[in-house]
C-alpha cells in the first residue's frame, strides 16, 4: 500500500504530526485451537490491539505441515478481508500489529517474521525492543536477513540452532537477549510464548472452549470469547500443543512492568496485575485533583486520552465534568492532503470546541501527557478563542523527561519539552493559566503496584536494564549496514 492510515482510536496519536504522542510498541496475539477458524480469531484479536500499532499487520497460520504468512502495510481491517482470511486455514496462528521501534516502517519489517529450520518453519511476532541487537546480529552465521529489526535477528538466531528443538533453543537463547520482549512464535504444530525477565511489556494467557490464546492485553481475550487464565510470568516460556500448556523458566523473574501502560498505552478495558486500567486512570485523576486543586467552573478532557482522569478529577474536586471538545470520529481516514488554508487550521481538523459549553467558563483541561507541547498549546489557544476565561491544564502523568529504550518510541531527551524546561516554563510555553502534573509517587500508588516492581525510566531516568547508547536506536541495524 502506498498510504498508511493512522489509527483513530485515541486522538493523541495524530493531533499534530509535529507533536506525536508516545507511540505504542506493538500488539501480539497467538491461538492454538483445532476446529476453530484461527485466522479469524487472530484478526479480531489484532483488531482489539490495533491501538498498539497502526503501521502494518500480519498473520501466520499452520495446518500441521506448513506455515503460511500474510502481512502488509496498513491497519488490520485494510490488510485482511474475508477472501484473504479464507485462505489462512489451520489449527494455530499468531498475529502482529506494528509500530516500528527498531527498523523503518516498510513491508520487509512487517511481522510475523518467517524463517526455515531443520524441521520446517518458524514464525515469530514481538512486542518490545531489544537493547543488545548488534551483538545478537553478530552471532548470525551465514544468515541473510532481509529485514532490519531486532525481531528478524531473534527469529534467525532461533532458526539457525538446528541441533535442538525450537523450545530448547529458545530456552537457551532468551537469557542472552537483553531488553523488552513479549513474544509469540510457532512451528507447524506448536504455539510458543515468552516474556523477558523484567516483564516490561504485558502478555496474558486465556482459555477457549477448544484451545488457548496468548495476547498483549486482556481486552483481546474478551473480544474472541477467551477466559483470562493468568499473566505469563517474567522469565517464563510456554509451549502449547495437543498435550496442553507446558511452562518452563529460562530466567529468574525481576518484575519491572512499564508504568506508562497505565498512563496511555493499554486499553482502558484491559486488566494489568489484577487491576483494571480504567479504575487506575480514574484514581490518578482523583489524586491529581488533590495534588493540584484550582477554582474553576468545568472539568473537560482532551478526547479521548484524558477522559478517565478527567472523570476522577471532577469526582474529587466537586467541579462539574463536561464535554468541551468534540472529536472528528473519522480523523485519519482521508487520503486527501489539506490545502494551505485548511492546514493553517491545524488541530481543528481533529477537534472543535463546544462554544456554548465553554464560553465565559474557567476550564480545567485534563490530558495524559505532554510530549513537545504543540498540541496543548493549540488546544489552549482554541479554547480561549472560543470564550474560555481561564484555562488550567492538568496532566495525569509526571513530566516525561527521558526517552524509552524498551519499546515506546518517545522522542529524544532534547526533543521532549520536559527534558529541557521547568514546569513553569512549560506552562508559559503552552499559554495556560496554570499547569499541574501528577507526582510520580501519586501515579505509582494509583496502580497499587510497588515502585520496585515498575519501570519508571521515562519519568526518572532510572533504567532497570543498563543501556549502551551506542547499541540502541530505531535505525541501529540500518546504520551498521
């Protein structure tokens, strides 16, 4: 495809091309279910995970003797239709929707990846980002890799170990892999899943009446009618076939789940560590109101990323909650480039104020994060033009001051507005009357997860896995090539 349409599930993705929200790593899905239409189950599982990646989508299936992969650039609903899914028959499948964190956004880098082994084939899909990719690539003996992703390197390494089963090869290789990885992979007969020892990215196991499902989020289990069984543990490798589910440890668990999953990445109807994401975000809003109160007439969210926290803020403060901004539901679905006149309107392509609601009001505007500040600056300006007398901005995450190397495509520290400016300087830059961020302690407590079991590096610069700056970066393999 020549065009890749951006997702429109949450407006923060594409309000302003110069101010991208944090982009999600990827979504992965796997199913072992003889007698079921596994390609359609995978399609709907990926549909539920579309928010985690909108650049490309792919499905691999096997009927027991060969693996067939179909993938392309674009959204899940663009890549697959009834005729395509009808050709993807089998009893097990894996799927992937991608946002690129290593390697360019091109067809060659779409997943699942496919490689040949001594006994047949191997397909693999990956959510996360590795931090020792160059060292792993140096271990490839005579292999020609077409893609420039850490996923391709991982797949090739597993495939080239021809002396053992894929399960044994994975158990030996994964302890040497550094970084974030939630994996689903398969040969012709068996579905595998693995999670890095820190468990940075989520991965869950679910039960079907006639099989098993593995997915990035519990919401994907819900959409295919699977019952949540448990989270796959950090440092755990699963194998699923006609004998059931087998588990083995390849590393000791050192849990460091990503705190930003609670802020933005995960769907609100997903459950992480036994707590619903929606409930966490509403609680963050309550704490935000306690930490940064202000006299105002109305609390409004930036649709839709700020909605749960705005609800919590309104509940705690007693200030009415309202809808002050209307989102265009079809944002990102047009191929037509805007004219210069339309382009100058910028954010109004995506949002429009309800003048009768906000005119003459003191507003509290709640959003989940500030990256570069362009979006918030435009929203504040638009609300003032629509008649708001005061605009107070409240953010349901601490200042994002550090880049992520574990699967979120944050900007560099220099590009992050909080990486170079104080809170008051940011307030002045976006034109708000006041600006308040939830504290790191307040956000952490809202999750009910102990701070020592969370990765909070994008907020405090403390990386749980040491980073070698020379070996990380989106184009690290392309640069070396």
